[in-house]
C-alpha cells in the first residue's frame, strides 16, 4: 500500500497539467479579444502594458508558468475545483464541498474580479489579477478541471494516437490539437468566432451569458463550472473509466466527443470577453 506521503506527492505532480494546453488557452484569449469593447481593450492593454495584437493571448498561459516559480505553489489549487461526485452516474459541483481551504478556480475568479473592480488596487495586483482571470476562465471550461475523480483524470492511463498518456492530458491538449487540424491559435479562434456569430453547430450564444452578473460572481462561476462538470458524465467518462483505458482514443472516442472541446473553447472565449466588458463598461457587449 502506498504511504500517505507518496500519495500526496503523486497528487501534487499530477496536478501540474495545464488546462487546454497552450493552443487552447491562446485560442480562448483570441476569441475574447474579438468580443471586448474598445474601452475594455484600452483598460486591459493599460493593465498589461501591451499594445501587441495578441495582448491577451500572449499572457494566457502565464498562470501555468507562474505556479512553478519560487514561492508560487499556493496558486496551484486555483486552476481547478475538485467536484467530489460520482461520474458517470452522477455529476455535480458544490462550492462548500469542493472548493478547498486553499481556494479553487471559482474562488480565484471571485477574488481577482474584485481586484480589477477596485480602483484602489495597486497596478501590480491588477496585472496579476488580469493574467489570472484570462487563464482561470479558460481553466473553468475544461470539464476535467471541475472533477476530483482520479485527480481530474490525471491517473487514468489512456492511449492517444499511439502514445501513452492520461485522460486529463488528452482533453487539455491532444483533442484540441486534433480539432484545430494544424491551425495556430489565432486562425483557430477566428474560425470559432465566426461559428459563434453565425450560430454554427447549432450554437445559441445568446444563452451563454444567462445569469452572468458582477453582483454574484461566485454564482456566475459556479454556473459555468457546473455546466463543464456535466460533460464528465455525458461525454468524458460516459462509459466509465475502464472503457477509456481500452483502445486508442484518437479514433471513435474523439469523433464522439470532440464537440465538447469545441463548444467549451468557444464559450470560454465568449464569456471571458463579456466578463471583462462587464468589469469595465457594465455591459456584456456580446
């Protein structure tokens, strides 16, 4: 039997996976850039001290790098909320049950939103808050960042395109890369943004901001987390753990479930842009 110290070490190491990977996070940020108002864009660029065309995309993975730096381990739990549910039979997220004492993605979004809303916040605090918000809204939309089972799928061993990896990693990276089909983040985001505006794939973006409000940031973030978590039961682990540990998931599994990654990337970018608009203009602008 593994000792408690060994188990703790495993849990720490397996939680180092990046939600969506670089391509996914940059795609979310590029989509958001398409939806921010001119006033919001000015505010964000001022905080980030950047006039670059990819001003949000180029900081979208900063939070993943930051947590590896000296003294930043405290930020690791903020990348996820561990839903202690029972997929595939039952999926649910409960803030009091699932957001630990060290915090979680939901509490982080609440905290960093409040910093951005506070005119008295120091510039250095606002810089970190902006970079965290850009990243954590993306994290929240990856279904396995809203799941505790097998450390969010990190300890579920799978095969993808002939490579041995884990379930969490393929949802972060391989499924997104296969979906992008060679496009870089900017091009991929342009295609997803066009689909949002056209109502492609049956999407109705007018419903994606239902209930979004700065008056209750926790409720808003919990709504988005619960929506993502539901996919763990309906798609990610619909047939159970044993099923995903068999065969190569780049085939029929990908075909059956890639649309979850596509809509969640689109929602994350759309909502991030709208959330920043709410902070700086009081209107979603979407």
